C-alpha cells in the first residue's frame, strides 16, 4: 500500500490544508502517517485536532511515496529546522514526491531544494522564495517533478490531486 507522510506544525497548521489532502490520499488508497515536532495531538488554526503519529526525528523518508509539508502560520517552525530540511532532502534523493502548500514551500526553499525550480506559495512568501532562487509562478498549484507546491487553502484539493498523480496513486 502506498504511503504518504504529512508534516504538520504542533499548533496553527491550516486545518483544510491537512484535512482535504488527507481525504484525497486516503480515497486514492494511500496510508497516511502524520508527523510533527513531537508525537501526540496537534491543533489547527481553526481548532482541528490531528494526531501526529511520530516526531519528525523518527521519520525515515524512504518509507513514503510522498512527503507533504502542510501550511498555516505554524509551519514557520520548520523554516529553518535542520530535521525538516534533511527529511525533504532525503525524500528528494530517494526519488520521492516532495510537496508543500501555503507558506510551507519556504521550508523547501530555505533547504536549498527549490533553487532553479518552478514553485508557488501563499503570496506573502513570493519574495522569500525568489530570494532563494525559486522561479515563483503565483499559480494555484505548480508541479515541477518531483515537487508539487500549492498557494493556500483554496488549492488544497487540486494540490492533493497533483501530489497523488505524481506519486502514482490510482484514481
């Protein structure tokens, strides 16, 4: 069974950027594992409770077909997090899909993984991404394999479908 890792902030992740992709991935046959800075209950911006199955320190990137960084203001906790950067780099090196939505593409940009790549994000992050050599598109969803990026909560379903398509999850 294909597996997708969803990385969320312990607080203030964007509820629909977690819930909608999770729904799509499960519908398309993937097993979902959620990780955060620690295992246990995490709280979304609008009060959604999500259980992190494991701490980011315990994740093995090659166990997953896709690694998805969920946005929302709390995602800033991962902007300069060496563990998050290493996880994304390991997933990339292993040929896995690496995805981020809303402000989370900044994690990938600061890790140096999006340099010279096409990507989108929430508009507040456009200059940050450009400063890191990203070809910011401003589109709702941008796919530049093996990366998928989305611009915000309204893009959550389209973003998830793009991730699932790239990861080869059945429709």
